[in-house]
C-alpha cells in the first residue's frame, strides 16, 4: 500500500473527503521526517517507534571483484514495531 492508497482507504473508511485525508497523511509523514532529520525519535503508541541510528564507518568487500570498499559513516532511519502491532500481525 502506498501513500495515496492509504489516504484513499482512510477517506473511504471514515467517510471524509479524499483530498483532505491526503493532506493530513502528507503532513503526518512530513512531521515524522522533520523529527528524524533533527535526530528525534517518533513514538506512536500501539504502533511503533521511528528513530535514527548512526552507522560507523567500516570496510567491506565488493562481492564481484573482492576489492575492499570504504563505507563512510552515515545515519539510517529505523523502525521498531510495538508489541501491540507485533501481536496483531500474529
């Protein structure tokens, strides 16, 4: 399910204008992105936590040639599902 499909499903379920729901969904994701850019975790109770982890620099090997490749340090977005969500999936 992509963003527009999510907005369409919510609009149909709640009987709301699709354009308005799309704006709300876009705003929600924009706020999550803004918090992550500031390295602030976003916790949605009953759903999960989005956070930013720092990945240290390391040395890897190119699988095709075997040549060493330096991997620079970087930040990665992570998501950890809540126990409630994990239970619902099971």
